[in-house]
C-alpha cells in the first residue's frame, strides 16, 4: 500500500477546515496541520502548494513501493470530499 503524507492548511473560523479535521480524525488518518493565521509565511506556503489562498488547502503526497512520489492538491473540503475520500481509502 502506498505511503501517504497529508498536510492541511486551515483557518480556525473556517467551517470547511473544521469539517476536514473531523473527517480525518474520525477516520484515524494522520495529518500535519498548518494554521495560516499564524504568519504571512504560512499563507504564502498555502498559495505556493495549492495555487490559491482558500482554506482548507489539502496536500496529499503518496509514495509507491518503488519510491515514486505523486502529489495531489485540493482547495476546499466540501467540493472535493468525494475525491479526498477515494484518495485516502
């Protein structure tokens, strides 16, 4: 099974961010959270990684058995819920 590294960019008042965190926690999916309210650098990293400043920003990096990496990015949870669920399970 491919190894998955998940990084999410969140904002504490964003309902979509909170829904994503609940979804990942309920599914016991490990992730790294970056709160974009803490610095301009973090907001810039969100824009660099996803192409915009929409939260939540989701970056899923998978590595197959041969070490090849693939990166999937999503902006927003509700609109991408199905794709995120398929990618993670």
